[in-house]
């Protein structure tokens, strides 16, 4: 017996199930991993209202000055990041910023720095369902430039470069890491490949700014380092300031 539909479930189906209407989402969106980081962003917005929830993920829309902004969690790993990206794109978002975290694979990058992703080495298991191995996943230059300008204005220490996304956190062996470094990777996470690839396919302008939590080369772990938690606040502020820059450019 053949399937009745071309695809079992689409992002549009999910939005319809929870009665998200066209225009409910803003043209600008910030996607975090954990809900507490999402809630920290929401504190910066005026009158945020929840307009989507699926499993433990929820999207809220409020105002940054007069700019309508949607903020959602859901993006710790590649599968949920793909769902989140699909939902945001289907909801009419035009600009998407990932405010996340990463490990450094460059000894010159310190815990507490910020990392702006300009390209991706895909090592996740989701994107092969979307693109072939020759597809080049890149962040949108307009969004990168806005993030850089916002970080410069705040006088933050940041880096720009290639991020490697992997699904196998506990298989980041010396051999694997060195191989990815030889391909140009300077940071590693478990999210950006899926989110940025899907945004690129859907023609949504997207980029990521990540707080550096650890360094795989030096062995330094920063999850209890105050500099890392300061960096989490920094990437939130940079993301919001970048949206203001993008909105002004869009006028």
C-alpha cells in the first residue's frame, strides 16, 4: 500500500496542528539550545507571547523596540535543530540567528570568546537526508557582517571561521579532531550543520554565533568558568544588536 502523502509530516503540518497563522512569527528569529538561554533572550523583548510549542520546544514572539522578533529553543542536537529550522522557515522567518555554544579546536581560541560561523563541515546524520556530500553549507554574509559589527561595537573578543558539526560527542578522538582541523575546522558543535543547511535550502538568511565553552586541543573545560557564562550573555546581546542592524539595513 502506497503512502497517501508525498511526505509523512511537514513543518507546515506542525504549524497547522497548533494553529500558527501567517504573520504570527517575526521576520527575525533567534534560536537557542536550552530553554533557560531562550528565556534570557525573552527578558530583552517587550510583550513576548508563546505562539508555538512542540514537545519540550516553544517559540515566543515579542518586540525589540519596534522590531517583531521570534525566539525559540530546540537546537541541542542535529535532529531537533532540523525540526526547529523547518518550523522557523515555514513560519515566514527571513533572518535566523543561532545563539549557541561550541568547543574550540584551535589553541588560539579561549574559553569565553565568541565564535561566528561562516561555513560548515558537516558530520551530522540529518543533512544527508537533505543534500549530497558536495553541497557547501555557508552562513549568510549579510547576517555575518551584522554579527561582526555588533560584536565590534561591544568590543568583544570573537573569531570567524569554519565550524564542524558532529553527532558523536564522545567520539571526538585525537585522530578525528586532527582530521577536521586539517579540513579547516576551528570550532565544533552538534547543531549548526542542520540548522544552517536547512535555512540555506529554504533561502532564509542565517548565521550562528557561539559561546566557547571548552578547548579540545588544550583540554581546558570551561563549563564552570565564569568567562563562559559571561560569553552566553554576550552572544545574546550580539544577536539582538545584529537584528537591529539588519532591520535598519532592510528599511
